[in-house]
C-alpha cells in the first residue's frame, strides 16, 4: 500500500498532524477519565502524553514535527497564565483576609519543594544543570522554563520536570492528604496548587470548587514568588 | 465573539508584559507581568465583562495546554535513561514534601476556623 504510506508521510509532515493528534488524544483520554469516575491514576495529561509519545516514537516522527502543530495549543499557556488574575480577583476578599497565612504557606511550601528537590538531587549525584532545571518544578511549566533559563538550567528539561511534578501531585494528593488527616478543602487545594501548579489546580477544580479556587490562588502566588525569589536565591547561592 | 475579545485582551496584556520585561530587564516572565496588569485592570467592569469567558474557558482546559510540553519528554529520553529513577525519586519526594509543608503551615495558621470536610482531590 504505497499510497497509504505516502499519505501518512504527507500528513505527518504538516502542522495538522500535531494539532489533531493533541486534541483528539486528549478528548478520547478525557472521556475515559470521566468514565472511570475521574480516578487520580486515570489523569488525562499523563495518558495523553504517554499515548502521543508512543505514537511519535513508533512512527519515528521527530518532536519538532509534532510541535509544529502542537504549538497552537502550547502558545495558549501564555494567556492562560495572564487569565490566572481572574480567580485571584474573584477571591480578593478572602485573599485580603487570609493573605498573610496564604503567602506564608506559599513561601514555606514553595521553598520546601524547591529546596528538597535540589538537596535530594545533589545527594543522589545529579549534575548541576539538571539540579538547576529541577528547582522551579513547582511553578507552572511556561514560567518554570523562564526561571530555569535565569538559573542556568535547561528550559525544556525544566518544563518536563514541572509537568511530571504536576502529574505526581494530581495523582497522589488524595492519598497523601488522607494519610496526613488534612480535611479542609481550602488547605488541600492550596497545598496541591503550591506543589503541583496547573495540573494540581486542574485536578482540584475537578474535585471541589473551593479546593479549585484555592489551588488557583496557590498557583498564581507560586508564579509570582517563584519568578521573583528563585533567581535571587540562585544568584546568592552561586556567590559573588 | 466575547471569547475572541477576551482572548485578544489576554494576548495584548501578555504582549505588554513581554515588552515591559524586555525593556526594563525585569526578573518576572512576560505572562506574569500580564497577570499583574490584568489584576489591576479588573477594577474596570468593562474589562471584567470582556475577559470572563476567555479566562474561564482557558482555565477550564488548563491541563490540555500542558500536553505539548509533556510530550517533549521524548527529546530528553537520554537524560531519563541515565537519571530516570533518581529524577523520579526526587520529583515524587519533593512534591510530597512541598504539599505536606504547605498544608501543615496553612492548617496551623488558619486554625480550626472552618469545619469543612474533604476526602477527595
């Protein structure tokens, strides 16, 4: 069937392939996620990434070819970060009232996540550029790339680490919070958004409106604190 | 139409943020400056009406937007092959530590204020 092969080669080389593969896979996987009662392990991002990665590796399609189409989804991360102002605005009264507690918790949690990642990584003998790419992993992927660049890490690796972190949080938060006896939806959502940014917030939103709103606040705070403080701390650690 | 107007406004704010970051060499990424600008602009009822549909639409499908970056994992299969297990251990443990510390600190600071119950998320 040479015609089919030629058709595939043609289709796979147009941006249409990457865009269609991303949307179609996500829609299918999300339907399965809904069908499975939104179980944490059925996370739609995890399985979309796995499915598309397998297709690309199996068909020997290079990532840039895929990204030529997928970039149309990817660029929306920018306006999505800007849009985070919306949930912050909606909760502005609560933010003002609980502001000090929330910022303190965001600072402590963000520092614990980044600090423990770098410390554990150094302990396990990971190279310096990988450590610098690990530090901003609790900040949402597009911003983590910018921070990693300033720290001297690898932006693309930082983005992958951020997405992995988001998946780990979205998959395991329920069990961790239940084990720790944390019951407040606000606290659960805020902790999930702090450590696991957008993917954690997306998961929190699917489970409870309160948890989702607090996860959105945490995500926004982590973006602001991470991009302001991490380059400063990195600069200070690197020494004069 | 409102969706397009909102998206246009979000993109313009991001562009304004990128310009400010480059012009003044700010430590914040462009979209973050855009977030701050929007937070200020939301005082206007016109801006709120313009941006609401696009903002809610984008945030409702936030997880889809991470898929292209996530697939980028295939370009780092060599790093994963050499450090995969160690990286996974670091990512899992530090994420749990981050969540536990945040939850602990926030729960202490908020006290036993609200008796809400949750077993999900």
